[in-house]
C-alpha cells in the first residue's frame, strides 16, 4: 500500500498512465525510511532507557500529553505552568490519543521518528516534480542524512518537530495546486507552535507572487490572525503573556518598536549576525547540502526562524543541536530542490551529484551527533548490540522507581523525571521545596511535601544537605532505599 501511494502521487506529474513495472528508486526510498526509522527509534529509546533524556523537555511534554489523554489537570508540574502558557502546542491534543493505545513515552519517541522520517517522502515527490533521476532519491537521502534532523530526534520530543513534514507536504500540494490538502496541512502546522506561524505568513507572500494570489492572501491573513490569537489571547489567558520577545531580542531594546528600530537603523545588527557562533551555525546548516540551497534564496527566506535564530540572543538558537532549527529544515530542502533546477548541463549535474554526496558524507563524519558519526562505527555497533541491556546501576534505579506508587507525588532528579511523568504531580528537584526553573518568570514555587523524593546523592548533594537532611531530622521524610548513588525518600504517613 505504501509503495502504491508513492507511485500514484509520483505519476500524477506524468501525462501517461503509471507503468506497473517495479520502480527501484521507490524500493530504495522505502528501505531508507525503514532503516532510518528503526535505527533512530533504537537510539532514542536507548538514550531514554539509560537516563539520557531530561525533564526539560521530554518530561514536560510527556506529562502534558498524558494529562490530555487522561482528561487530567492541564497544569504542568514539571514546568510550573499550564501546558498552553509557554507555547501554543495545540498539536498535542491530536498526538495525545497515542497514549490510549501505548501508555509509554517510548511510543512517543518512535512516533516522532516515523513522522519526521516521512518528510523524505515529501522531499522525494517535490524533487520528482522538478528534477530528473537520480536527484529525487539523492535529495531524499540527503534529508535522512541531514545532521540537524539527527540532533532533533536525539534531543527528546518537541511538538514543533512535527512541523517539518507538514510544511514539506504542504509545499508539495501547493506546487500541485491542490489547495484543500494544502489548507489542511497549513492548519495542522499552525497547531505545532506559535513561532512556526511566522514562516507560514511568509509562505503566503511567496504563494501570492508565485502560485495563486487568492491562496496567498488567505495564507497570509490566516497566519497573522492565528499568530495574534496565540500571542494576545491564548498565552495571556493561560499564563502571564508571551515573555520570549525580550528574552530572545532584548539586545535590541525593551519594546517591539525599539527592537525593530535598533535592528534596522544601527550597525549593531551586523555585529550580531557575523559572529563565530553564527559562522559555525551557517556551516552546519548548509554544508550537508553543499551550500546549494543558497542558489534559491526566494524560498530560503520564507523561513522566519532562519533570520530570527541568527540575530537572537538566545544561545541555543545559534546551533543545529537543538529543536529551534525545526522550522528551518523544510526550507533548506525546498530551496535545495529549486536550486538544483538551475543546474542544466550534464557535466555540471555530475559534479553536483559528487559534491552533494561528498558534503553529506563529510557532515555524517564530522557534524552529526556522536552516536551517528561515521567515524564512530564501532561505538554505533556496540550501542546497537547492547540495546535493551541494562547495567546493575540502571537495574537498581528502575527497582527504586518501581517502589513508587503510580499515583504518588514525586520530586526527582533531572534524568529520572521523564520516567515518572505519567502522574499529576511530578516535580524537577528541588521543586517543590525550592524554586528551580519554575514558571515563566521564575515565580516562587508553592512548598509541598511530596510523597517521594528520588535523587542522585552526588548530583544533588548540596540540596540533599540543605533541604532533605533537615526534613529527615524532623521526621518529615525517611530514607527508604539507597542503591549505588541513588536515594529514595518517603514521606512519613
């Protein structure tokens, strides 16, 4: 069925009826998709199983999805805010039913991997419309080999990652002038995160001039209205308003007007753009595609996040290591496809193919995450060979977690939280005893004596001495178990 769907969509670009003979490029694409999905699902699950996932952000999103799926309170105790008070992750409402069938965060990691991998199908179909063999399959391979995609999948779960295939498929249907599926995908993309909507507004401008004026206007108006609804209605209603403008662009001023004036009327913008960190960011974004995305800047500038990340004061925005590049990735590949259209001569096409393959392999060798880099083949083999094999310390930690009742309130170490989030009250230690990354503006956390505390006595040593030991001394808590360096405290009944 999967093969037939791709074949049918691919042959819509042809005037002739689809030939029934075996299409090897699709067979190879399916193999790449299966290999990619299995490989990165294993790595993501292994990272989680070995306590590599974190409260920020897997714990936050896992609790939020579990609460939605089970009709619980939508106050996220890991983050200290309502789940729609920080970002408008409305897509969570559509993802949450996954937990009706698989009540395990590992299912979420597999789901994310498969959805992001599906972007290669959209890349293939879009390439097939404009490029001749072997470019459609090659560009799909480049997408699956793209280091930024690898980092996203090995950095917990983030709803905006779902926007990658949604934008790619939306752009494909836009080029096909199939506006109904385009509108559906556009709406779903708006649900992923408020910042992604800015790129959709720019996509509307592109659509107005390149595809269809009416569709372009609808896209721009819908995007702006949805963005304003998110920023001025949803976020203020559920929280204290959208606070990231000053956090991300504070170097330009205190108000939006000051920020715009400073950005465009002083040389400061050049000082911010041309930094060593941005040069590395630029290299990591475009080297894996041979810098050929730059051949079509008209589609590259659609990505609002591209400019925002380069001028942001938010350090994490200047790196492919984090999910902040999610809404840039689709436009890197859209621009690559349109850039490749400019290459006409056969000798130049051969050189281009060699360039793309070389740059992709170099990036896989040097830029991709450590667990994926080609120079670490033995390490990768060992990880795959030891998948689902836990050591004695990990067994001990799981046994301590098993001793915590399912509905008990818990405060836990950063790496333990994502394993305990299917409950209404789970805190990132030292919350709720002391404010620690709590709420939008770090407001004071309400003191609460949770039922259990699970901590690492080395990683949480100072807090254990200052917070827990006095509570043990006054018989509020008792040390129930200690295995290796991990301690489980229980509140006296």
